[in-house]
C-alpha cells in the first residue's frame, strides 16, 4: 500500500487513457485510488486527481452520470485542500462543463466553461495550453447552438494559441483543425471543411494509434462532407471505416457508435434504400434510449429520422 505504487498505477492509467483503452485505464486508476485511500489523508490532492481521471474515463466511455459524480467529488475536495485560484480547480470546472455538454445541457456547460476560462486567465500564462482548451470548449457550445461565427472566433483563437505553444504534430492541433472544419461544413463551405478535416487526419495518423477514437471522428467528419456534397458512396465508405474503429475501441452502447449508425442510415435514406435506412435508424434509437437522458436532443433527432 505504498503511495509510489499508487503513482505508478496512476501513470499507467494515463497512458491507457491517452491510447483510448478506457477499460484498462479505469482498472489502473481504480487500483491506485484504493491504495491512496488507505495511505493518504482523506482530502489529499492526489486522491482528487485520481477521482478526476476516473471521471474523464467514464465520460469517454459515455457514462456521463458516473463521470459527473466523480468530477463533483473531485471539485469539492480540491476546493477544500487547494487555494481558491488553483489551476486544478479550474480543471474540475472544465470537466464538469464537458459532462454537461455531452449530456446536451449546453447552458450549464457554457456556465462552467466560462468560469474555468476566467480562472485560467487569472492564474496561468497568457499562452498556456489550458487557456486554449477553454477557448476550444466554449467554441463547441456555440457551434452546437448554431452560432457559427462565435464558434469560429473561439476556435481560431484556440488554434493560434496551440500553434505557438505545442509541437506541430500535437493531437490538440489536429482537434483544432477538425473544429474549424466543422464550422466550415456547417456553413456549407464543404471544400474548405474537407481541407481542414484532411489536415487533421494526417496529423492524427502520425501521432495516434490506428484504432484511436479521434481517427474515427475524423473519418466520420470527412464522411459528413461527402454526404453534404451528395457523394454517397464515398460517405458510406468513410462512415463505415469510422464505425469499425469505434466498435473496437468504445463500449458497445457508446453514443458515438449510435451517431455513426444514424449517419449510415442517412446515406441509405438519401440513396432511396429505405428498409436499410430504417434498420440503421432503429438501431441508433435503441442505443440512444439506453445511453442518453430521455430528453436528449439526439433522441429527438432519431425519432425525426425514423418519421422521415
């Protein structure tokens, strides 16, 4: 029960988490937490950090309620044992915002993201990567709400900051390129969107494992561009490749898998293959009803697609 063993388990968990191997990450973090709770004071910052990381893993696995529980415990512990302007408190606010975003609670997400950004701007250097992360997350909310100009502004600031403070092939730069591509796609500028998505995928293929969920996301986004342009066979190819990766690296009832099923259904619907479309839409709805809150907007989208 030595704390150094807990540290090693924690570090192994971080590697698994970064590789997208979430079950292995959760196992390592949980073993480390058990040791920490035996040998450290109950309000020790290291325990809070492990709680935080377990919350992140649950969120990545689609277990948003579990994630919110761990992040809330972490925040409460950090507020007790750390100075009020400590960066770790900002990190907890950010992570709670992420969970609300994943649950479709965008106003709550924006509130937590804004508090986090304000704290980070006060306690960190002006070009710190964590500030870029906050700008990025606020951009996500505006993009999801259809406020594309505001989203583009936050995403662009984030990319500019990341290009200054991170290596050129860092995964976070790829994510920024992806997000700007999403804005262009939403605005109907499909060629520019394809360019940004492709640059993103090129970086990811260099710095991530071949079955990493971020590569699946890029393939799906490229599929979205093909779909919008009416290139249905290319769209189906990209969507299918993305789904294959997701089924390897994500839990079987993960919301992202449901979205991929929905995307493939949309391709078949546009091609006039209605029975196949209905099959994919129905599978998507069943999965979303299991893994999302009953009033989540994605469930409404699935119901609408089936009616169509």
